[in-house]
C-alpha cells in the first residue's frame, strides 16, 4: 500500500541547543545516548518523528533494556520470543538480562545534559520480573526529580500483569502524568496485543486515576478497527478517568509487523479530536503522526 503524503515523516529541524558539549543534531544525540548507555523508544520502536525530535534534543527514554517479553503485532521492539523463548521467561536464549542498577542515575544525567525539563520514561514489558519492573520505574522517577529540581516526569508503563501493588509502587514516586496505552480496539487484541488484555488495561488506568495524577492513554487507527469500536474505546477511557488522549496512524515498522489496513485521512483525526473533547477529555492529540510521547510537555499544560 502506497504511503500517502500526510503520513510522511517530519524533516529534522536545523540547529538547536548543544548536548553534552556536542553540537545539536540527530547524529550527535545518537552518539551521546550510546555513550551514556541509554535506550530510547524513538529508536527501538522506529518512530517516524525520531529525526524531528532528536534534532531538537528531545527523546523518550526506554528503560529495562531493549528486549520485551511480549510480542505485539504492531511493535518493532525486539521480543524475547524471537530468540527461541516460548513465553514470558522463555526456554531459549531470550536476550533478557538483569536490570542495571545505575540506570536511574544515568538516565537522570542524560536528561540533565540534554536540558530537559519534561522527561518521558517508558519501558519494554518485563513479565519475567516479580514486580514487572515497577520498582525500577519508581527509582528512575525519583532520580530524575532529584537530579533535575523542578522537572516534570511522565511515565508510559506496561500493565504490570494487572498488579495494583506494582502500579502503586510507580505512583508512589510521584510522576506528573501516568500513561498506559490501550493501543487498539478490544476485538483486535488477539492479533495486535496477544499477551495483553483490554479490561486489564482499563483497570490499570482506572486505579491510576484514583491517585489524582493526570491519566493518559492512546490508540492507533489503521489496523482494521470499525468506527463504532473506536467510539466505544473512547467512552471506556473517559469513564475510566483518562483526561488525556492520543490518537495516531499505525505505520508498519518492519516486515514482520502487521500490515496497514487503512491510511486514515487527516479529517477523520480532526473529527475524533472534536468528539473526544466533547466527551470531557482535557487534552487530545489526534493526527496521522501523533505518538504517545510526542510534544508531551505541551499537552501536559492543557491539564
């Protein structure tokens, strides 16, 4: 299917602030991140906005390693199942390793060197860990807030297997926004998120909203969803306490990923934003190239 003009990646910006003594730019930021031992979801998930964000010294940090225990049909992050594993832990060489104890401090140092005042932290799913990595998330939040006084932190977490205890561990560290994406309509979960559960994700979002922290979620279009299914998901998210919503176009990141069913026209995204605001969402980003972490600080201001 030919890529339409409205979903072509944004060009990188010219110029920008210096990073760690280096000139700004995509290659410079990549070198800096590699030297710091930091992963980003921008690279691992092959985000179409990577060049534009990197050229502005922006990034969404990916913690707990670059290998995921799940195998979602839309995602290009390497799965432990690709290496012979048969489940969350797997029976073969999965590529999973122990968590790095100094990652929180390295992440905070990198964010400080990049001049970030709004830091987005996400992760792979680590079903092999007892708490799903919730304690590590909390350590990263505290490290950033300690290392960059006044900084805001947004987290985009997995579902932690539906553990409320794990979720409360993350929330206790004081993130400024809690994000967990439902990604698609429930009818498509077997193909798109085979190890996830729609109701479980709604429970996580509902529990998080009880904390008073702004709660955010998002989903993609173009996977074969129906209009009425999209409306139902939006109603479910709003009823579950979500105040922030992101809607973007699914773009196939690799040949092994699910094919694109439809390239949704920009007008449809505008219609969905209008509908979401009418439902009571406080902040809505809806467009073909919208991603969960894109312009996160700007949308935080809305709430």
